[in-house]
C-alpha cells in the first residue's frame, strides 16, 4: 500500500535534455591510444587491456581530439582550459535544449543549480555563460561540486527543493562533466587505465517548477552516506591535475549495500519500494549495472537502457543517469520511476518521479 507522502510537493519536471561534445572516440581506438600511453611505463598493460573490451562501451565523446590526450605536457593550465571551454559549450547546448523543451527563455529562469566535479571554475560555469544565454542579473546561482556520479540526481533534488520553496519560480539544473581532462598518461596505475577505458564527456539539463503540467511530479528524494568509505571513489590532486580513485570492490559493495540504502530513502519519503515500476540507474560500469540488478532484485538484463547508454557514451559521471532517463521517456515513463546514482562519500542518491 502507498502511504501519503508528507514530503511531496507540486513541483514538476518540465523538461530534460542532454548534450555531448563533437569528438567521438571509438573504444577500439581508445585501447590503441592507451597502449601507446601506458605500455612503456606500465609493464603489465596487456593484462589490463581486456578492460577496454569488458567495459561494455563501444564509443565515447570527448571535448578534445584524440591527439590532445597523447601530449606529455598536459598540466593544470592545459587541463582546466580544456575543462572550461568544453563545459561552457556543453552547458549552453544542454540548457538551450532544456529551456526550449520547457517553453521558457533564459530570462525567465529564477535559479540555476550547476553540478560539476571534474574541473575548477571560479566564476562558476553559469556566470561564464550568463550573457550568451541571457540570464537575468538577479538570477540566483547554486554551484555544486564534489558529488561526482551522484551529482545529477542530487542536483535535481536541490532544484526540486528550491522550486518548492518558491512556487511559481523556474529552476534550471545543469550537470556537466568533462571527465576526460583527468586521463593521466603520466600516471601508470590501474586506476588510470580503467579511467581511460570508461569515462567520456557530456551534459544534461532540466527545468522544474511548482505547478502543473510537464513530464512528471517529483515526489521526493534523499541520500545515504556509508561511514569509513572515503577511499572507495574520488579524486587525488597533484601538481599535474586530478587523478581518479577507484576501488575494485565497488561492484560487490553495491550488491551488498545499495538495496538497504535505497529502501531507507524511499521509506523516508513514504514511497513503497513495491510501487516502483522502473529504477533508472546511473550506469557506472558493466559490473556495477549487474550488481545493481542483483541488489534491487531485478532480473538480469532489466537495466537495458543503462547498458545502452554505457555502450554509446561510456560513464560521463553526473549527467549519465539523465541519458538513461531520456531513453525511458522515449519508451514511455511508467507510473513511478526512481532515479539512483552513487558517488564519492561513498554515497547513494535517489529521487522518485510520478507520471
């Protein structure tokens, strides 16, 4: 039985849009590049090379052409310049599409939530593109950093709360990640090789507003953070740039712990797990998708759109779950769908949508 939801509001998801950069990197080319980058410094590269095939990825999109990543002279200035240029273009692209789909202009946006964890932008991204898009001078800005792959779901949850607090206002949420600036050919580690096999660049944007209409109602959201798990996922920082922290135990951790966390979140927003028609999950990797199916008691193969997005785009961090939701919307949003994603902390975020 569905219990009344005391946290529910009349906030509606009005639109959802995605964007990718122009350069498309085939996985077959990526392994050739990685071999050139790592084989001279990582003696067991051939033992790691199968990760490019087992990742479940056919291609990814990147903000720079392949030869840029092969340079041995990439430091903070070069990486952050690529981040800013790529993120600004993707922000504009995704936001423009989301605004058009919502039937509103940039000047009608009252609050902007910007989610990004793959680079440093001060002033933040929405300020950098404000004049190009036409945001008002009094628009409120909420930049969010550090949530990694969970940032998209958490960013939409923040947008929901801001819209609920001021009915009638329009809130734009943009998640943009340039993961490829963290490809580190100068670091011959397993994590660096996995990152070069897994990550791509992309963006997603949503418009939300309290009222009626739109795609779906946002019923509620929540987060769960596990103690003593800081080393599972995140960034290391050195004089050259950001390097990814990956723990090989992520899939078994997901399988053992995610169900309880998601059910706890749903319980707090008074949504029965049995009433969920579709889980829309961030596809962190092929093994993570399989672990999610097991953890959430789904039949193997249920998360088909997750595998499809991973195949076509790789892991783009925070925006990726919206690429999955976009495919769910094309096939018809069920009565209730729950978006989930995991990120540094180690943490899980979930948000419930009702058609």
